[in-house]
C-alpha cells in the first residue's frame, strides 16, 4: 500500500525520536514537518525504515536530522526521493542515509530531483558498515 499525506500547508511538530516514522511507501507533500528533540542519538523529522519515502514541496527541520533513511539494522534499508520546492535542514545532518550492515541486503537509496538540503555539519551523510558501498545516490538530470 502507498500512503499520501497531503499537509495542505499545515505543520506537524514532534518532540519524540521521530515526528513521522514511515515503514511503508509514503509520499509527504505540501507542508512542514519539524522535530524538536535534540539528543545524542539520531532523531529526525522524517524516518524511513525499510521503505522509500517521497517528499514534495515540504519544509523539513530537525534538531538533529531532517530525514533519516534506514537504521542500519540487519536487513533493513531506507530511502528518500526529494522533489519540488523542498527545504530540508538538520542541526547535524540534513539527510542521513544508513546502509544495511549485511552483505546481499537491499540497497539504501537517495534521489534528489529538486529542493535544498543543509545541515549544521553535513548536508548529506552516508554511513556504511561494510567495506563495499551498498547505497545509491542519484541526482536528477
């Protein structure tokens, strides 16, 4: 199933680890998602676990991370497709892509088709546990 969350110009704010946690294919569009929790562990405005989330025309602000894709847990992956007029910011990282930590696991994916990504330290960060790259980054042509 695919979920489409049209925020219709509204804002969702969270103070937990994740404001929106997506575990199946989802599109989030037309609004703002904020996460105010600043912690030593990864917190995020949007968290994509074992799925790919599409954001379009969304402002995303995370005290730690804007979008976190996949936790790096065995066999899990996550991904994000950024479209339209998005503005993504994280106090540490705008978008974090965590690769799975086992061989032959599904590839984490990140695709940038539009928008702006920034972070206090990193705009986009990739974390790999294995020596072979298993994440795929693509920018639209």
